[in-house]
C-alpha cells in the first residue's frame, strides 16, 4: 500500500455525490453499452475505484468540517499501521491501492468477478460505510449516546465506473448472462444466427467480431450469434453468480397477472367459469362459487390452492378461472412471508447458546464488596484489575444506531423457540415415546399375506394426515428409525415393495400412495432417479383426495418435479412444474422433504429474473435459505440471505417507506461469525434493528460482539487492554429488554456491568446513574445484592469528588452491618468511609476508620486487605507531612504484598512502592527512592501492566532528571515511548519523543544531536498524522534548528521553509509572524550564513506593519544581516527603524538606532559631509 499523490486521485472518474441506492448502478443500461465494454478491456480504462467517505450529522444538513477533519486525523493515525487498513478492505473483498486522507478517499481495485460482486453487495447493504465508521471512530465516540445517534459516515463511489469494471471482468473471465431486449430478426434457416424472443435469457461470449456475440439460449441450449445491441447484461451481480453456479433451463410457462395487480394476496375469489376436471387434485366449482385462497395467491403463477367456500374441499385452481372478490395484499411487514414464517425465521439461531449468567460473570466479576480500595490520586486513572491504560486501538467495533427498521411497528412475538437443527424436527409434534412403537412384526416376513397382518399397512392406509406421518416426509429420513427400527435401507426397500404389492391387492389406496412415495424417496436417496420417478408417478396416479394429506401431496409433487429436472425431461415439466411451484410457494411453512427440492427452486428463481419479479424472487430466496439452514449449510445459504436483505432495502426504496418482514442483519451477523469475517459480523450486528429479540438474543449479541472483537484485537483476550467501549451499547440493549421482565438479578448485574465499563474508561458521570439503578434494583432482591451495588456507588462518588454523597451512602450500610456478622463487609465500609473523610480533610476520623478496617482484616486473617489498609495509612501519613510514620506503615504493607504473588495485587503493590519512595524522598534518601521506584517498575513489567509501567517509568525519568543523570533519564523515557506504541497512543508517543529530542540535544554532541534529529522527525510524523498544525509547524522549525547545529544549512533552510508554509495554512497571522521570526533567528543568532535570515525577516515585517515596536526590531535584524561592506543595502533598514521608534516612547532604542546610523555614515566616505552640515543634521 502506498499513499498516492493528489494528481493520481484527480485522474480518476469524478466521484458521485449521491449516496448508494443499492440498485441504480446495476440497472443503468448505459453502463453496459459497446463503448463501455471496449473500455473495460482496453488500455485506456483504469481499474482503480475511488471510495470517498464523509462524516455527517443527522441533526443538520450542513457539512460538519470539524467532524470531517477529525475523521481525516483518525485515518492518518491508523494509516501508520497499514496492515489494519489492508485487512479491513480484504474482508470487504477489495484490494487497497492507496489512502488519501486529505482527499477523504481510498483507492481500491478488483481482480476477479467474485471480489467486485461481494464488495458491491456489502456496499449496497451499508456494511462498507459501517466498517469505516467502526474503524475510524475512537473509543470516546461510543461512550457518548448523543453523538452516537447523531453522527454517521457515508460512502460514495462512481457507479457507472464500478458497473463497467464489473462487465470488463466478466468479459475477461469468459461468458456472462444477458436478457434479450427484443425478438430476434433471424429465422430458423439462418444457422449462424440465434433465434430468441424478448426477455429470453442468453449466455453470451465475446468472440472478437464487431457488433456480435456468441450466444446460448438457456431455455433450449441452442447456439448462435446475437447482436450486441439486442442484449442487456443482467442487472445484478447476484444473478450472474447464481446462473453461473447453478446452470440450467430458464424456460417455463408464461404467466400473466390478469386481474390481480398485487404480487401476493390473500382473501376470496369468484369463479367465472364452470370447472369439473378429471384430475382429483384440481378443485371442482361452478360459475359464481366463492373460493377462498389457501395461503397466498401469487400473481406470477398461473395456479394457486383454493378452498371451496360451501363444500370445504381444497384443490388447485387456475387463476384464469376466477376473478378477485375480496383480496388484499400482505402487510408491509410481511411482504412475502406469513406471520408464522416470520417468527420462525427471526428465531433461527445457528450459534451455540451460552448461558447469559456465565457471560455476565465473565464480563463483570467485582470484588468491591470484599476487597479494600486504595487512595486514588487521579480518579480517571483508576484501574482496579490488571488491565492497562486504555489503548487507542483502532475501533473495530460498531454501535447499533437507528436503521431504517427502527421506525417499524414491531409485530407480536410467539414465545415458542425455533431451531432448524435436526434434533428439533418433532418440536411441533406430540413427543414420541423413548422406545417408539415398532410397526414391524418379524412374522410378517414369513407370511405370504403380509397385508392382512402387517400393522404398518393399516397405519399407512389412514385417510387423513396424522402427526405420526411427519417422520415419513421430513428431511432427515427419520422414518428409517422411528418406523423401521434402524433396519438397513436395502431391507426397508424390500419390505416397502411388499407393502406396495399388498396395498394394490387390497385396494388400500392411501397405503399404496404412501408406500410408493417412500420407495421413491429411498431410490432418490441412492441416486436411482429413474426408479424414483416410476414410483413417484405411480403414487400420483392413485386416485385419492390428495389434499387430505397435504404434506404428502407437496412432497410428491416437489420430489417428482426435481427428478424431472435432474433428468431433463422437458416434455413432462409443463404439467407438473406449475402445480409443484404453487405448492411450495403458496402454502406457508413448507416442510422440506429432500435436498433435491432445490432443483425445483432454481427454475423458479430463474423465472423471477426473467420477469423482474422482486416478490417472487424474495419468496424463492427465502425457501432456498430455509433449506440450506435446515441442512446447516451456512456458507451456501449466505448469498441468499444477503440477497434477501438487499431486496428488503430495494422494496423499501420503491415504496418510499421502511418495509420488510425481518431484519436479516441479525442472521447475517451470525453467519459472518461462522465464516470468521469479524469486520462484517460487527457491521451487520450494529445495523441490526433489534426487532423481535428476546433477552437471550440480546446476550448473544453481546457474546458475538466480544468474540469478533477478540479476533480483531487479541490483546483483550490476554487481559492487557480494556473491554471495547462499544459493548455499552449492547449492554444497554439487554438492559432495556430485561427491564420489561421480572428478572431483577439480571437487571442489577447489567447495571453493574455498565457502571464498571464506564468507570474503566473514566466516564464516571455516566457510571453513577447505572450504579444508582443497580442499588435500587438490588434492594428489591435482598440486602446482600443491594450492598454490593451501594458500595460500588459510594466508590464511584469518591472518584467523582463527591465524598459527602458517598458518606451518606455508606453510613446506613455501616449501621446495618453492625447488627450482622459480616466483618469483611464492615471493613470495606470503614475503608471507604476513611477515604471519604480524608477527602473532606477530617484526618482524625479518617485514621480511626482506616484503623478499624486494619483491625478487622487482621482478625479475619485477610492479608490482602491488611496490606491495603496499611498502604492507605501510609498515604495518609504522607498527606500530613509525617514521612517516618508513613514509612512504617508502607514497609509493613510491602512485606505482606511480597507474599501475595498469586493475588491480582500488582497495581496496589506498585502504588505502595511509589508512596514508600516518596517518603524516602521527603527525607532526602535518593538511593532508597531509586530502589523503590525501580522495584515498582520490575513488578509492573512482570505483571505486563502497561499503565503501572508508564506511571513508574515517568516518575523514574523525572527523578533522574532532577539528579542530572540524563543517561538514565533517557533510558526510562525511551521505555515510555515503547509503552505508548504498545498502547497505540499517538498523542502520548509524540510528547515523549519531543522530551527525548530535547534531552539528546542538551548533551551537545554531534551524535546526540543526530539522535535528537531522529526523534524530532518521528514526533513530526505524529503531529502530521494527528492534524495538529501548530505543533507540526513548531516541529518543522525544531528540525531546521537541529540541522543548522550540525552544519547542514541547506536542509535547515528547507525545513524552516516547511515550518512557515505550515504556519501560513493555519490562517493565523500572529502565529505565522512568530514562526517567520523564529526561523530567521536560527540564522540571525547563529555564527554563519546570517544572510539566509533575510527572506524570513522580510516576510515577517509585512505581517507586523501595524506593530511599530516589533516592526522596528525586524528592520534592525534585517540590517544586521548585511555584511559590513554592503552599506547601501544596510542603511535603508536602519533609517526605517529610526523612523519607527522616533514617535514612540522607546527613546533609548531610538538613540541606539541613531548612533548606529551615524557610525555607519562615518565609516563610509560616500556619506561624509562637512562638520557644519552634520551639526545642522
């Protein structure tokens, strides 16, 4: 990756200013004309795509320049670690070419069709924008709910450029699919030309001939030449992918909407003809009869399932035989699903469930009610556990903000659980017994008249559908175990054949049909499709009322159609395909019988492509994903889920309002998690609207967030950094759902979790309200639960500097504890009370409470608390100026800490050593101070505690600086630089680099000066990344000074020029004037090349013409730069200085300038005059 120049960006196509509509750039035919194709494969065409980002506020239509600059700064910071940026775009299926922070854009490219297809999908679903938002916004952003709801990042691309690039890649990879725009002009006799009709699907290939492609008609397989102008490439990459991955016939019956204008309706129709078919599966009716629609009537199909209003009979109905009577479209929140299907799909869960109690324990395990707390000098730096200083790790996470779903009215939620796992197949049935009844009788095998004694035959001959029959039709072939007791399949086939023969002899029609169906299932399972077809056809010929066992009828039609499609029996398809399509599409909650049913769904999806029917496409994609999810083929299901989400967005745009039965972001998040795509998992998770979510779902969102955060930042797993700040949003979602229930324990724990996370990030004002809520909720459970929350609240109040409120919280607790046997809790309260009193300067009372806490810990044998109480007493001694007393307490504390190696007490141990060092320092013991501080650093390093290391290294650096031991001082500041890099805190790193630069420069050797130069340049890069122009200008200036010191004047002049140019971009004349003056002083106050100061001083005096004193100083400086022999150039500046001071109160300066002028005049004979003239002057 490289950072490109501005010229490179400007050569690209102009970036669109409109947002991505999801549909526009694949539907513009102009993007696919002949010139675009030639560009796509020609040398003049650039394969680079510019992705522009912009930050916006929802509350304002005006651009926010401050927000945009903050995003640029953040991009410059994360760009320094280019691998993170590259990985981000790699997950988005793009190749990063360069980053242009000042242009607010990335330059990306694609090498394959699959890459650009996936990227365009993520772009349309909003994941690209959300990934950038997660990547560029820092941790403080996610802790501010107002800012979170107001700010969004938008991305734009050149749409036609992207579409043309996609077509070029299609051509490079071979063939692609197009739709005929009109009927062909050729005839059957013209062998070279392909005959086609309007809307036919054609696979085309560029053969290098002008104006023609080679085409293959998908409906017939015929080949021939087609004119380019008559073909339109299919508008979406998804279509190209689907037709390429699942090739097949795209023919089928032509349907007309007729009198039904809505894509999917329910209600009643009126017959317009008499219809008395010979086929039993079709409904009999007379003209004028009312027919109720069973399930849905889909306008794209010629057949639907109806129920006769009078007789109650059900059957297939031809749409042409009826007219609408009382029909209505599906609600905008269902669109292409039934309510039962919507609920089932929303509750699908491919992830392993984790008990939310375990998750809460993992997130929040506090010892606030059992372990004492140390005095805190800076509440914001409070870190109780072994976690480090908060890191500025690039935020790979996301925050759920209102998506377009949030305005929807949430539908009612069924309470039953739903799962596609095979173990739950019978969830909706009566439970089988542990030992299911065995319908097999061994004697049957030896009896010729098996049909008279076999109970299975009697069972199979029942007329109507029974719950027991569900195992005959399910996807897992469970009848092999439940009905046949796990016999080998070959034996089952033999027995079913005997059942079939028995049923035929006994004219047991239903047993005959079911036995044939089961034989067909097993043959298809063994890939014996010809035998399976014979059995299925025989089953359909049995004259029974098929809709009396609707699941059997559906399974028969769908499986027979799948066999026809596999065997390419086009002559038999037209009759059965329409009916099978109606059964699988129109009846809700379809139960799949075989993976082969996917063969039926493929031509239906192709038909939706031809007809451009989004509702039919959505319904078909829904059934395909249900099949794949039921088979737990998550990777195969993913493209169809993405397509459904895209269709939901598209239909919403068409209706100009948010519609859609379900937010598929929740499902996509879990599928991306399965596929190990953390950036996409977090983006889809943050876009999830939260509709229909239970408390378990909310906890699973927290779990998914943490898992994918681990993947992007493994340091959290090791406990070396804080829990990502974005987790507060998911915790708040869970709390919102929990507050609607009665689980007080969960409510309290969630409040404590939120308070803890806010405390860790120093947002104490946001932590206190949640702690208060935890207190109130805990009191409603029992005193023990309320105690823990009360102690946490008191501690937070101490940290926020409100000791009075903390004391009022603790006093009632102490009073109630005096009546119970809870010594440890009493000690905790005494310790916190002492901290409150200490902050109120009640030293005596504080000492008494510390002593009580110490005594209780000693009586209980709690060494950890004893060490903490002693350390607090030592700190109290230091605060009152008693270092000897403090030393006594701190030494005893450290003796105890030394024996607590297995306890998480490293921070307290380090803090006690720092206090002990201070006690020695107050008494002048420099060696003891150094020993204490260095011991503290060793302990912090051993514990991998970055925060403690930083604190101690900084103290040691200052100590050695005070002792004038600059070598040791430099060592520890260099350690601070390393720590800040490990924490990815650029601001802190820049500050320490500047300190190191000054320290090396003070050593005043050429080697140290060059080392100083190196650190200053590193600091300069950070100032540029952070966008701090003033610091950047001053650092350029410092680099110039150092180059002058090491006698590299040309480089010095170059860096000084850069300093003034940076200053000028700030539009601050006073600051620019000061930089010019300081740049000139580098040469002016030096010992060589003073003439180089002239350009800086000349420009400087233009900025300060209104400030006479400063202006005259500049004139004097300019004059002093000239060598002695150049009086003609020198004198005008002295004259200007005199004129400037003459009318001011700076008389002494005027006199100096005047004397200087006289001296120069005396020196030069050209300016000498007679004595009387000079006196007159």
